[in-house]
C-alpha cells in the first residue's frame, strides 16, 4: 500500500490581500500555453468574478499577481473553466442570480452565462470579458461544462 504524507510548503505566497468577499476559488489556466495556472475567484456579495494572473506566465515580479475583473453579476455561484471557443484560451461559465438562500432562491434567476477570454493581448484590468447568455434554471448553483454533443 502506498504511503501518504502531508505536503511541505517552504514559503507563504500572498496572491491577494484585503479581499472583501469570497465564495468560489479555483485553479484557472488562462491559455493552453501557460506554464502554470492562475486563479479564478468570485464573491457572492460583491458579485465580482476575477482572474488572478500567475506572474510566472508573464515574466513579471513573482510576487505580483495581477487581478483582472471578468464580470460583475448578482450572486455568482459556480465558476467553471471551459474552452468553449476551442481556441486554446480558457473561457469561464458562471451560474448567477441565485437569490438570498437555498430556501429563498430567486425563481426568476438561475442564469447561466459564459465569458469569452479576450487573450493576453487584449486583457485589461478594468475591461470586462464579453458575456454570452446560455439560459437559466431556477436556483442553479452548481454546474459542469463539457462538449456533450460534439465528438
């Protein structure tokens, strides 16, 4: 039987200080050519969905993670990476407008949108990504993305 052990971390890296709200955090590989992933994060209250770019991909200061706002939505919940355009750039699928709680879900909400990755040459900190509407399902709060009709 393989032996398992806890990882050892040699140093603390502060990706972002002073974040006002947080709910969803996941690994996010901006482009298939990136050496290492960055992070995508969102907050239920702030509504911000942000891409935190790993400086090891841009030859910048290794401690300077640049934050880009992807979108601002009402109660974004699940944030899922998916290369929808199949151009080597990871897009983002989000379900949003959930409501206050599971019991007080917004029955007119549950929207699902995807946000098109602009590419590094058009990436700007305060310019939101192009939003495309997919549909809605009331109280939508978890999702998976995939190619379900293509081979």
